[in-house]
C-alpha cells in the first residue's frame, strides 16, 4: 500500500491487474487514471497540511475525485475485449 490513501490499486484491489493493463492499452483510461492520481495527490497534500486549502475547495475536489472514480470503475466493470 502506498503512503497516499485512495490510490486506484488500493481502491480496487480486485482490479489491480486490469488497471495496469488498461493504463497501457487504453489512452482514455490512462488519462482518467492520471487525472485521478493528480487529484488524489492534491487532496492528500491538503489533508496533511502540506498545501492547505479551504474546506469548500476540498469538498469540490473530493466530489470530482469521486465522480472520476465512478467512471474508472465503470470501465473496469465493462467486458474487456479479448485479443
């Protein structure tokens, strides 16, 4: 487990292999995963007071992270094409 909570592999451990594969073969998934990672790091930095922010800003970032997590999960749950 990483030091930053809520990383994708920690959130969806049963999909860890699929996450790694999709990051390599699906550009859209890779962009969403990178955006999720950046948001998650920003939230973590705020929560640990490394880069504090106002509560309302934090709430908005958490909502954005949650919506992105839902989109990523939808891709993970969709049937994956086989080669």
